[in-house]
C-alpha cells in the first residue's frame, strides 16, 4: 500500500523568516530568548547590555582625580607666571632708576663678590678697572702673606699677640678694601658718578698710606712685628734668618702694592678729568 500522506524527506521546508518564531514549525532557534532580552531595532526589541556598576564608579573616580590634578597644575602655573612677572617688573623699575642688581659671580667656583667688567664697564675704562681690580687682589695677597710670615715669627718665639693682630688686619682689610674703594670705583666707572669718584679718591689715599706704613712697619701704633715691613725684617735677620726672609718677601709685596696703587690713582684721576 502506498502512503500518500508520508512527507518526502527530500522536500525543502519552506520557512518564512518574518513569521513569529513560535509559529514556525521547522525553525530551530540557536539563541535562547528570555524575558529580559530583546532582539530587534525598535523600542520593544532593542538589545540591552549589562555593565557592572563598580566599573562605572572607578571610571568616574579616575576622571575626577585627573580633573583635580589638571586644575592644580593650572593653579601652580598661574602662580609662577605672577611671580615671574613681579620679578621682571621690579628689575625694570630698578633699571629705570639707574640701580642695577649685582649678583655674586666671582670667583666662579665660590662667588663672594660681583665683578663683571667686560659687560658692565665702558670699553674705554675696562683696562683701568682691571688695574684697580689687580690692586685690590694685591692688597689681599699682601695681607694673607703677612699672616704666613707672622705665623712663622710666632712659632720662632715672636709671641701670640702679633699673630692675632695679623689675623685682624686680614679679616678687616680684605672686605673693607672691596667695599670702601673698589666698589665705589666700579660704580663710578659704570655710571660716571662724580660722588663715587670723590669717595674713591678719599679712601684710596688712606689705602696708599696704609701700604706705605706696612712696608716700613715702624714699631709704633701697631704691635712690634705684626707687619712684614723693612724695619721688622732688619731686626729679625740677626736672630732668625728664615723669619727675616719671610719678612723681606712681605716687604717687597707691600712695595709693589704701593707702586701699583700710585699708578692706579694717577690713571683714575686723569680719566676722571677727561670725562668732565
């Protein structure tokens, strides 16, 4: 018997893709549907994605931290801009008044004074200023060597008092010579100030007088052999030859400083007269 109602296993099953999934008899769904899932493109069938709340909170926290950090950087940048502007304003005000800032730049390995002859002194006065600077270095050398010579004399029985006086001469003479006559001459050369020139001449004459007195070293006012002058050297030669040699060297240094100082004051005076 032939069964006409048996389905043909080779017939293709017609499936309408737009029909309801529940009414399609031969449709096999590979994606299980649930009440909370939607497949489609309108409001009813939009797809939903579940994002953990912890991830959102961490992202918001990092965004706030970055925003706070950026605001702090902008605040610091504004502060330094204000500070730099204020410093520039003050420097401009000082320059307009003829006052220049003096940063310590000499010596380069341990700056203790300001000295920039090449950039701040007029070209025609630079050589003269270098001579004055050499004169200041000369008095520093004389006073330092005076300590060495007096120390040798003290070791050989000269007494501690002359050593203490030599220390005092050096501690006072080195900085005071820079402040009282070298810096006024430096400013006078830079600004052509007659007042600074006058102050330099007055104090520099005292400086020359001290150099002459130290080169002679009479046993008055100062204590005995606290200065390496010719009289002290002659007195020490008879008993201590080595100490006498040190004092002769000190005497020669003070003589050279005196001659250099006389040359400097002459040149400065001629320069001052020529600038009037």
